C-alpha cells in the first residue's frame, strides 16, 4: 500500500501506528466512517491494517508525519488518502488532508500531491508551509504522454470598468481541457466569440456547477446566466494533437 516520495531526513515507511497518531487520523472526515464500520479492536489496529506512515524532519526542526493509504473504503478511483500531521511530542495535529497517487514533502516543508484524473492526465497540487498551516500555492494539470503542464484553472481577468476580455490557450488536446473561472450576476448575458481556432480545436462550453449552459465549436455562443456568482468556461480539444485558440469573453 505504500506510495509516494519521502522527504529528506525521514524514516522508512511504517505500519505500526502510535495510538495518538491513529486517534488523530480517524478524526479525518473521510476516514471516520470507514474506521467506524471496520469495527477494529482499536484505532491503532484499524490504522495499522489500512495505512502506512512516514516521519519527515524539516530543516526548521519541525517533525511531520505523512499518512497514506486507506484501503477500499477510503480510496477511490486509484487515489488514496494523503494526510500530513505535525508532531509535538506525543500529540499530532492534522495540517493537510488530500487524495493522491504520489506525494512528497520537501525539507522546507513544501508538499506536492499528485492525483489521478484520467489515463493520460494527473493533477498536481503544491502546498506552501508557513510554519503553522498549509496553503495551496499552485494546481496544475499534467499531460503524461507529453509531460506538458498547465494551470488546472485560471481566472478570466477584466480590466477596470471593462465588460470584455480575451483569453488564449495553446496546450489543448482531447481530454486535456482548459478551465476558466469567472463571476457574474444572475440575468447577465455571456457572449463567447472564437477569434481564432485551428483544425484541432474541439469546442467551448459554459458550466454552472455540474450543469452545462451551452456549447459551440465555432462562431459565437451566447448564454443568459441563470444564477450567480461562479461559472466556468471549458475549452476542449478535438483530437490528440495540441490546439490553440483565442476567445473573446463579454459579460453584459
């Protein structure tokens, strides 16, 4: 069950859980129901049977413990739990909880978790350690066949007072989409105009949560926005070749 990359100064991966670490782990909302349904003799017994852990010493002297795994109850879609705890004596405080197929904690405390998205695409999340908590510093999508990386999601940025903006992309393939986020009021109209596209371009769509509000493969797409405040523009490639595009976004 062991996976990932152990940071410098760390111990070997272990399965013999300290009771206090196991108690902290089963308080994770993703783990708690599985621990309860397992009816193990103790939290330590449950954790030892389903998880591994590694000790990581940072340059600052802080002691981290990275717990990975979870078994069939916790894991899903090949991604398993990656939880990081800071250790103070016999106490463990949860500072990061994610899912992934690979992880690393560097000596400066920076953490990177890679999760499976599809056969050809993984998501890579980088966390910055400020000495007290972890904060997300970057999220990238990585196309494995080409090793090309790009932001997992970008914001549509409007100049002050402007209602239109231009967005561009050049790392687009089928299954390796571009995601753009924007805010608007309910009742406003979004107009997307494809200024430039190439033969490998697929389509552009507008989404609100899981609902698709409209899509087009060329020309102009107009959508009256039914609710507020967050929406996504999703741009898809038409085949396995990289495609580029230029798109005008107008909200009125």
